[in-house]
RNA sequence: CCAGGUGUGGCGGAAUGGCAGACGCACAGGACUUAAAAUCCUGAGAGGGCAACUUCGUGUGGGUUCAAGUCCCACCACCUGGACCA
């Protein structure tokens, strides 16, 4: 068979006959299968693309055979930094390179012959898409969930721009090597923290990998504790700390405040002003990662100020130290040197007192002791357990009005503004008279202008485009200015799965509520684990928000999630031009795309990935030829068998078991096992082929079923053979075969017999016997009988069709 | 440091608590061939034994169980995240 030719042939026929068109009128058995859409890069499809798209296409084809109306759309996440950086380097406008790359990728993805629903294609940099990105922004704004606030950013004084955390290497700019400054700038945020609790609890309702759920739980970082107010000595001011260990409150010997804290300037005693200001300057030069690394030495200085412990009325010193972060909780912590290792280190270094208030329930207590124990030196709470005290102490503080129970999350609000050109414009207008005004929905989209000077300079490049910036206020009609920043691309991708089903058909609303409720949630979502705390969290947030404003009725966008593992180069690193000598196209030319796909399915575990090895490709091709030979041989063999012989039963058994297990394996993305089962069936066919009197009907049934079962994994190859054995187009309009349970239940099964848990014999036994009858047969067995003779059986265990275990004394 | 994941032949990898190593590769043997390749068939975890058979085996050490790769505890190694989260 000439694989190149048949691939061309069938790709064309499939496209011409629109065999995979999604039937959007008939949603009773819809299946929404989604692969994370990709960023349009210019290079040709590499093995990773085949791994991602080819195998999920196979899954889609499998669901289609099962009778599902499969919706598997495709599109591009087209805004973003790479195009812009490429543009800055080459001078090619991001719009031009992006459009070009999309075209190239579309052609190549179509050439895969995959079943994607191209008529629903969606491209995030198209105005008819980003109109809805802007609409979403405005809804968030109107509901108080999009807001501006001052927040620290990484600023490079030599490149004159804000840079992302990832571009800061050891505190310096990765491009020019200048020391990065931490600067407060006014920025746009989405209030994802409003949904912290629900994002956490919702994880229990979805079928996702545990690993991914754990990543999100960690990221959200719920911490249950209390806030405690400390009065400032000599000032009418109080400092609030957050603690998860209220039981250690009697052990507080100092307080620590973050260098960026707003109240700090008021709290410094004049004689300490210089040293504190020097310290603040020093720490502003460190980036957050170096500063907060647990391995960095703890530093800090005294402010000259004392605060008063509400329970003991003791005066304790207030320090400023950069191991405390201003953005978590209140930005002030209580120092309990005896029961926190950081506080312990700090106290040792600055000679602060260490006061033990918890002791181990049994044995010597060694400081710092950070576990729960029994309270000591804590007035009326002495003898309480840590757990009890955590409640009782806060209850007391509540009565005094100086503390309260509090839950904190590590999750921060989502910073969405980018001082970049190639992104979705933020639909906001600033008017001197009316303030911040959202663009009216009827005026959307705010189109991204085609400008040529898009170099980043710290403020949005759009700011230099006067035509764009100058507008009129929608409220008062007087001249006003637009927002110059654009949106993070993760905003674009946070709702695309909701928009897909009617992407090009509905220009009146983001999506129709009823239709959306029928099409979603996504039944199966496939994509990389690296999006666990980004895209996957944002999408969940936006879905919950849209539910709250009445646009849809479900809580979670992705019911089921799979991550592909990564296909790695021979050096165990991510595939690149450097470590791979051959492209997907090279392999396809030599072996065909079906062989490539089958090899990928069979040789690595899909969810784990692994090092790419092309060794097996020729064997997979050999396997395909083995399939072809037996099918072509059997198609004209009418057989002569009259009775249903043992050999026929065996083939029928393997056939039915294969039908059953391949489906189960596909369902869990265990493609390697699915292919193994199919190989077993082929082996069984070759074995049956040696029988002289063969059953023609069984052979016909077997080759047809084999082709259907194999078709999702080798679509062109099986479609071609389906035609060659004289069947009607198309194999993909067939149904996945049903298996016959009675054929899988064998008449006799081999049972392993154990005496005292050790296997001593294997006996063929009628599978219909009851446990008692099985035991009888086993005990009559010569070997068993001789071994149990004269001994007492104390226990008999029968596992039907598997094991009999006799415990004797 | 913390969290999560992984650990099974020479290799990729299978195993609802129930015969570990399915399937495939590499390997060995046989058939076909002048020969090779391809194809078809057979064998095979490791050690011991001519053999029937036997001992040991899923990172290490313990535990639960009639029965553990699978469940529990501790440890080791590797991978991936997170970094002092109060």
C-alpha cells in the first residue's frame, strides 16, 4: 500500500464529503472534545504537534464511532509576546507574521486529515473575537471585579520598561544586566480572589488529575487563622497581624513589618530614620524570589517603635524585615521565636528574647518547636492543647475587640494589563470630568490600530498613537483619552471554550445562554500541565463569574481533563531543532502518518510522555502490513467449517475481549494498551489461519471489526482497506462493535490452587461451578489431596475464576 | 526547605488487593531461501538442576492481609512545581 497516496486520497474525500461536520441541531449525544488551542508559530508541525493533536483526534474518532456527535473545534491563541519580540528583532509587523503563521499552520493541521471542525475556527486577534474579550472586561468592571490599584512591578531602569518575573534573573534584567527596581505602578486587576473559596471547593466536583488539583489547591493556598491587633505604644494607631498559630500569642517577643508597608513611615522613630530608609532601599533592589527564598539570610532593622500585646500588655519591639511580604495577609507578622524557625533565626541574630509557650506532650521540648503541643506560660490557657487554645484565645480577643477569626489565601488578584502592543485593547476611556468610563457595548470592538512603533518603553506603545488615544467621553462628549495598555493573552483564552460553539455565527452576544448550557461543559479537555495554575484557573474563574451574571448555568468549564506528557529529544530535553534530526514530515514521507500515529500511541504512555525513539516505527509499519495481509487473505475465504469448534471459540473470545478492552483503554487515554490488545487480536487471527476448516462468517466478522476498532488509530489505512474489502464509504460512519459477554465467558478457566498462599497447582475448572463445587474439584485433585492429607483445613478462600487458597495446619 | 509525582526484565511499558512482567523491541532457535532481507513459527525475569523441579524477584526497611507492584508507616533516588505564606 502506498501510504502517501492513500493519505492524500482520503484526506480529500473526507474534506469533500464533509464527513466530520458537526450536527448542531442534534445535541442529545454531543461530545465536546477540546485540545488547548495553540500559539501560531511559523515552524512546520513537529512531533509534539502530532502527539497532541493526532492522538486527541484519534480519541475523537473513537467517540464518533461510539455514536457521539463530536464537536472538536480548532483555533489560535494569536495575541502575545513571541510575535512582538519576533517583530522587534526582524521588523516584520506582528500582525503580518501572525497571519502568515496561522495560514501555514492551518494548512498543515488540515493535512493531518484530522476531524477538526474548521468551520468553527476562532482566532483571538480577530476583532470579531476580541470584541467579546472587551465585553467580558466591561462586565467585570461593572461588577467591581476589574479594578485599578497600585502594585509593585519589576522595572528595568536601562531598558526603561516593566518586565515579567520570568525575565528577572538573580535580580538583574536578563537582557541588559541592570539591577531591577521594584516600583509601584497603577495597574488593572481582575478580582479572582473573590472566588478563592469556590475555586478550591469546586475541585472536588471535577474529574481532573489529582496532581493538577493539588497544584491549584497549593496556589490558592488557604490558611485558616486569626487577626490580632497590637496597639502602637505612644501613637493612636494599631497594627494587625495574621497568624495561624494564635495559641502562641503569649510567646510574642517582637513584631515584623514589611518594608513596603503603607503605615511604616509613620512608625519610625526619628533617631532610627536613616537606618530604616537605607534598609528599605536595599531591599527594594532585591526581586521577590531572592528576597523571600528560605535560604537567604534573615535581615532587618529596629524601627524604634514598640507595640503592645493585647493579652499580656507587654511592650515588644517593632522591626522591619524583608522576609515579610507586604502582599500576603496584613504584611505584618508577630514574632514567636520559640515556635517558628524563621522567627527563631531572626531573634538569635538580633538578640531578641525567646519565650517558650508550647511544650511537647511527651518528652523534651527542643526549640524552635513548631508543632502542636500543650500550652505553658500562657496565663489561664496553660494546659490547653494547641488546637483548643487556637479557638479559645481568639474568642477572648473577639470579646475584647482586638482580634477575630480570619481565613487568608495566597491567591492574588490577576494582574491583566500589559504595557505592550500586540494584545487586546482595554476598553476604557479616561475623561477629565467623568473619570474612568468603560466603552459602551455598542461601540465594541475598540480596534487595535496598525502602528509601526511598537517598541516597549514602560508605558503602553498605543500611547504614542494619537489617533487611537484621542476620543470623546461616552458620557459627556468632551475630548478624552483611551487606556494605552492591552490585556494579558490569558484573558483571551479564559473564555474561548464558551465562545467556540457559535464562534462565527453569533455576532449579537458572546454566546447564547441556552445553547451554551447544552454544549458545555467541555466533556474532555486535553492540554499541558504547565497551565495548571494559569489558564485552567482563569477559565474556572471566568466561568463562575459568567454564571453569577446569569450568562450560563454551570460551575465548571472542563468536566474531565487529561494532560499529555512531553515527547522529549534523545538528550531528555524538550524537543528542538538542536536535538532532533528528523521532522514529522520526514517520518510521514517514509512511513505514513498512520504509522507515525500508531507508533506514538504504542511506544509511550500518553500521560507520561518520554524520550522519542523512532526505532519502533518500522515495526509498526510491519504490523500494519501484517494486518493488511491477513485481511486481504481472508476477505475471499468463504471457509468450510460446519461446527463451532474450539479454535473458533478462541478467536471469537479474543475478538470480543478486544472489542471490550480497546474501548476501556481509549476511555482512559491508555492508547498503548489499546494497540497491544489489537495486536493480540491479529495474533489470534494468524493462529486461527492455520486451522484447515475455517468459519467464513466468523472471519468476515473479525476482519470488519478489526478494521473498525483500528480505525481511530490508523484512519487512512483502515478506510482504504474498508474500501478494498468491498464495504461502503465510510468506515467512520460505522458503529463501534458491541461485544458479546457470553463469548468472553469461557467454559473452563484455569484456576491457581494455593496451599498456605503458595501456588502448588493450576487446574482447569468448569467456569459455571459454584464456589463449593470448585472447592470439591480442587480437593479431589491428586496433588492437592496428597498435600492436605492428614492436615486440618482452617480456612478456604475462593476467588471466582482466579484462585483457590487453602490454609492448612 | 515544602508540596506533588514517579521508581517493575537489556529497553518502551502491562497488571479492579488474587498466577508479576500483557503487548512490542532487542536476543536466541527453527521453517522458507543458493544466501541475505522480508515473512511465518517457537523460546525466553534472574540463579541452580539433564530433568521433573526449585530458590530469589516490582527502589530500601518495616507493617496490615489467607494473599501486596497495588493499602499503611519510615527511608533513598529521580522528576515537576512553589519558594520564608506568618
